[in-house]
């Protein structure tokens, strides 16, 4: 039965058959690895740990205005650190890459240093900064300088953001205050233009309208009174005119017949019956005959009529007595009395005319006052009618002002918070970077790593040697076993004859193999000793010794 398993003996036979290839390849690769570890220029790495410290003032007291994430802030700071200007400054400060300065441009030097810097964000609250360089002292100093720059740049960046936010809010606040002033002026101008049409003036306008209506009622009453007074005086004038006409007729009659007139003038004042009658007529406009004032005037009228008759008789007697005393005829004395009566009545007419003129003037003034009150009533009514529309417009203006004022108040609070946040950043009480683990001078190089390079060299040497053996076996067309021949020819093998060597040939082969084995063993132990020196950390001393021997 055929088996499909792995034939270990066949593989071992191949290695044994090709030992003179396996061992040299293995030793050559191992020697290359040892030479790499020994002669390759060491590169040291220094790292420092930077922790993001939260702000020292609670966020409930002062709300920070810098809200950028640490990743974004690190990216910004990294761009500043890795800029050509900053890297050139660090190169000149620490005298980095002295062998390359005269051979390459500053941009290439900055690019090389940029590749040697590594920023690794492990978590949200800390990150590491690493730098590679051949000198251990320099690599630690440069790493710490980079960390310090990160710390300072973070403080400066946060302060700039906080101050910039505060200044922006201040500019917006000033702009909004200007808008508020414009709104206030607009509202003030609107109120000035519609001062008496505002909703709060409605009660005042209604009160003014009531007062104007009362004034108009009083003026209408006064106008009626003035008209009645004028009508009374006009009636008095007509009565006096009739009396004058009677006196003129009487005088003509006396002149014609030379007789005596027994008429007399009426008394004035309260004893004048005609005046009292006119007064009674005026009172009857407002009151009935049962009113006490009218009853009183009627009593005065009766007394005045009795007094007038008495005065008339008395004057007639006086005229007769005077005429008799002066020796004048009674007819002549009567004519003189009539003339006096006419003169007196003419004077009364002039007085009444003046009084009527005064009353007409007062009536005209009253009419103008009434027209003025009517105009004021129209204006007040118009203000009352316009009050709802004016109130609506004022509400719209006030609503816009209130919204802008509320926004300004909120912006003012944000500005105060931004100022406090900026002061917090200035006093370094906000979130900041802190170097908790500064870079130390490394003891062992980062490249090459002996602990990794030696095992890796051994593995590569074994893999390459075995691979070459199997590759040669794959391209080899010769038979190395009876089974291969039988499998290929499909015929059984009857006899196998081994190679026949003479004693001299066997001795020569043994001597050659022994010499190769000794050489390979010597090389192997030499390499093993070098590996031991490298592992124990004495490689640099050995390197200096070897370089001293060869130079």
C-alpha cells in the first residue's frame, strides 16, 4: 500500500547529500546578520509621554470656548512642528545631520528629520513623541524639545482660539448694539410721530374728547344765549324806535296845535318796564312761568309799571310847575320835555347798538371757538381711530427690538463666558499638555536590535539554506534512490552497484571533508562568539577595536 505522508528520512537524506551547500549558505547568511548588527550605524530612539490634563476650573463654572478635539489640535500642532522653518531651527539648534549639511538642501534635511519623528496617539488623553538619531544624548534632547514645543504650541493655540472667539463675540456684540440703537431710534421716532395715537394714549384721548364735547356744549349754550341777548336788544331797539316815532308824531302834533304832551320817558334800570319785560322773555327761554326767577321779575314788572305811571304824573306836574315858574306856556314846556325824551332815547339806541356790536363780536369769537373745538374733536377722533393700526405697527417694531435685544443679551453672556475662558487660558488653568514621562538617554540602539536581528538572521539562514537544497533537488534530474527509478521506469530493479573508490580516493575525500568541517566549525564558533559579544552589549567596543585594526 502506498503512503502519502511526509518522508522525513528523504528530507534528511537531501540535507545530508547537500551538506556542503547547506552549511556555507547558513554561515554566510548568519555572518551577514552578525556583520549588520556589528557594523551598521546604530540609530537610537527616544520617546516621551505627553498627557492631556483637563482644565482645572470646573466646566460648570467656566465653559471652555476651545472645543476642538485633541486629534485636530494635534494635527495642527504637528503641521507646525513638521514645517520646514521649525525643523530647520531645531537642526541648527542641536547641530543635527552634520555630515549631510553640505551635501543636501535644507528641504531634504527637513524631510529626513520629518521621517525620523513619530507622533502616536495611544488614547484620547495622552500621546507619545518619538525621534530617531544616531547620538543618544542628542536624540533625548531633541525629543524633549519637541515635547516642549507641543506643550507651548497647545497653550498658544488654545489662547489664540479663546481670545479670537472673545474678540469675534465682542465685534458681533458691538454690531448688535448698533442695530439696537437703530431700532431704539426708529421706535422713538415712531412714538414721536404718533405720540397721541399710541394705545396708551387712548384713555387720555377719550378724556380730551369728553372735555371738548363739554366745552362745545357750553359754547353752544353760550351761542344761544348771545343770540337771545341780541334778539332782546333788537326788540328793545324796535320798541324804542316805535317810541321815538310816537314822540316825533306827538311833537309834530304839539307844534301844530301848540298843545301839551303828557307823555314821559320810562325809567331805566330795574324800574324800566320794557327792560324787565325783555329780561322775562329771556328767562322764559330756559324756564317756565312758575320758576322763582320769572315770578320775581313779574313782581318787579308790576312795581315798575306802577312806578312809571307815578313818575309820568310826577313829571307832568313838574313840567307844569316849571312852565308856570318860568312863565313859559305849557305847550312849549311839553315840547321841551319831548325833545329831552327823544335825546335820551337816541342815546339809548346808540348804547344798544354798541352792546349788540359787542355781542356780535362775542358771537363770532364763539363761532370760531366752536369751529376750533370741532376740528379738535375730529383730530382726537382720528387719533382714536388710528390707535389700533399704530399699536400694531408699534408691536411689530417692539417685537423686532425684543428679539434683537434677547439675542444681544444671550450674545453678551457668551461674550462674558468667552472672556473668562480667555483669561483661564492665559493663566494656564484650562486644558493643557503635560510631559509626564520625559525622554531619557537610551542605553540600547533602536536599530539594529540585537535581540531581534540575531534570531531573525538564524531563521533566514536556515530558511535560505533549506530552500536552496530543495530548489536544487527540484531541478536535479538524476536518481537518488531505487524507488525513484522503479517509479519512473515501472520495472523492478534487480541489482544496485555502489560506487567503487580506491583507498587514495577515499582518503582524499575524507581529508577534504574534514578540512571543510573544521573550517565551517571555526567560522560557526567565531560567529557564535561575536553573537555572544553583541548580546552582552559589548558590540560597540568590539567594533571600535576592529576598526582600529583595519585602519
